């Protein structure tokens, strides 16, 4: 076993020979301060810390059960996937970290309540829910911190999807990644709102994994990113603790735009934002000159997410009528 996390799983799995049916839910999360760039590609160890807000009922429901056919099966949103497809391969490779050569055929069934691979972080909730479901199926009894470390290997941002509310993923210093995991900020903000302004619900052209590597390898602007991102993360955490939206909003938007600037400067350039995304930003910036207090953040896809407080919701919806508003601290229904 190559590293501490894999060694930990193999010890936890030592006596396990079978799976039992288990189900889990994990919320999607939006980074207010982004993770962009890895210091270790195999372990998904980040160059900088990041901080997110979870999206409550929007996320992934995943069921793991022994496969009656004796073959691994992967279903996404009700459809059987070709075992060789990208999604199934990633899910099964992840399950292999647990099985480590043991003959335990699995049926993995995942349902997203958010569009898959449209920059709405379905990989984060997907790998977090899969980690929870696998841990329950193998009866490992692990803590959220332990599961966060494991899920990070499937998708970095999944380390932040084990909690509702604000979650900080500290980059850690250890070469084996043991100190790189998410933890919840013990702080709520009932009035905070996130709106998803849809641009395109289709699959994005380049995965965040490939986009990140390409940017780190070729963008002359990347050198300035890790220190700036670390400073942004600390600033954003303080703004949350002080419940200071006038400090929070502008820094969230600046952080996202700086990340996209590193990509645009990559060679060849990488642009997840489309003309429609830029039009939304222009309209937002115009509305801000007229007093609107809402700010934007964008990930590895064209959709724009807005952050604002409840008092601005009416105005946001008047400008962006197709926006879906999320109340991250509302009472959760099925999410659990
Ligand atoms: O977890 P990944 O490998 O899909 O990377 C996520 C990268 C961003 O969404 C762009 C930023 C973030 O912190 O979520």
C-alpha cells in the first residue's frame, strides 16, 4: 500500500469479505475560495486550502449493494452504464481502493439531484456519497474526518461534502496527505443565499482534473495563485465568522475570477466560461452599479453561481428569472 490513506483503508477492511446493502446522501458544495492545483496528483493533495458552502438538498444519493449478477454494475440516474465508461471506471476504481483485490462484486447506484458534470460539483457529492455508502456497506464505522480523507482521493472537492454549511479543506503539509481533510465551520448564516444561474446543463468539455493539470503546467499566471488563494481562504473564513457580507462577497468573486484568469492564460487557453456566462457577469456588474449586493462564483463549467443575502433575493430573481435559489441553512428535507 503506497500511502497512509490506502494503508488505513486496508487495515479497516482486513476482516471484511462481503458487502451489505447501504445507502448514503452527500450534498454538493460550491467553493467560495477555490481549490485549484495539486501538490500530489495521485493523492489529490491541494496546493492551497479552500472553503465551501454545501447546497443542502442538492447532492447525490448513492446505494451500494452486493451484485446479484456477480459482475460489477454501475447505474447513474436510473441508467445502467457501460462498465468501461468514464463515470463507471472512476466509481469502480474508487471501490477497488476498499476491495483491494478481494472478490466482492458490487452494484453501485447513484442519483444526482443536480446536473452531472456541468460545473455544479456533482463529482464532489458523488464521491462523498459513494465513500459513505461503501463505508456503511463494509460496516467500517469511520468518522466524517476519516471519510473526508478517503473521498479526497476520488475527487478533491469531495473532501468538503461531508457536512452541511461552511466547510474548510485545509491543504495540510504532510507528504502522505494525512492532515489534508475537510472540517465544518461551527457557524451558520441563515440569510445567506446561493443562486444557480443555468448556462448549460450539458457535460463540460474538459474535466476539472485535466484542466487543473494543464493550468499548473502551462499558465504563467499560476505561480501567483497558491499564495493568493491561501490568503483569500483565510480572509473569507474571517468574513464568515464576522458575518460581514460586504467583505465576503467581493472576495468570493475576486477569488473565482483569479482562478479563471490562470486558466485563460494557460497555453493553449482553457475557457470554461462561455459568452452566456460573461453576459450574466456583465448584467450582474451593471446591477451592482445600481446598488445590488450580489457576487458571482464560477467553477470548471459555464454556470454562474451568485451569493447574496435574503434581502437581495427579489432583485436577483428580477434580473435572473431562471436562477434557482438555494437556502444553504434551511431545514433539510430528505437530505439527512
Ligand atoms: O474536485 P475536482 O477535482 O472536481 O476539482 C474542483 C475544482 C473547482 O470546482 C474548480 C474548485 C473547487 O474548489 O471546487
